[in-house]
């Protein structure tokens, strides 16, 4: 496996990203920013993982939101 020193997502599981975003923002805000049903309609980590693993455009948005959260925490 190649080293990715400049990739802050390297080695971070999607489940961890969702858990950290939910703890920081909450489902309501996440669903407001990224309008996908797994965030707005009876949200759960399990449903989000299932959807995001099959939906690259949504996963990209979630990863971008996570990177923004990390940047704002610094």
C-alpha cells in the first residue's frame, strides 16, 4: 500500500467519518448541507454507510464536509 502523507482521509474508514460528522454537526445539519435521505429521513450510521458506499457523488460530498470540519477544528 502506498503512503499518502498529504491525504487526510488516508486510513480513515467511512464509518468513522460519518460518526465524527454526526457528533460534530448532528443529522439535521448534515441533511441540510447534503440533502440525501440517509441523513434526513430516519438517519442512521448503517443506512448512511449502505448508501454512501454505492453512491460516489454523495460520498465525495461527505468527505469534503469532513475535511472542512477538520480544517475548522484547527
